C-alpha cells in the first residue's frame, strides 16, 4: 500500500511540475512575442520618421531650387 501511494505521489508531483513548466513556457513565449512586436514597431516608426525627414528636406530643396528639378521627378510626385 505504501509503495503504491509513493508512486502516486511521484506521479502527482511530476504532473504538477510538468504543468508549471508548461505555464512558464507559455509566459516566456508571450513575453518574447510581445517584445518582438514592440521592437518591430519601433523599427517601423524609425523608418517612417526618417522617411518624413527625408521628404521634408527634399521638399525644402525643391522649393529652393524650383519645381522643375530632377528631385521632384524622382522622389516627390
């Protein structure tokens, strides 16, 4: 009887540890997914900010040089 109860206790402990490991693995996966999405969003924002800055400077050059330049044909419609 004690052998069977020890075996059942070991099985229960193993099941609980497996459940805890599964939950921790899911939390880690969610954390990595969220950080990846945030990093991707930050990179996209940086690219957009650079595009706006480039557009600003090209627009400024376009007004200084006139509207009929090679800049207006290639970058700004």
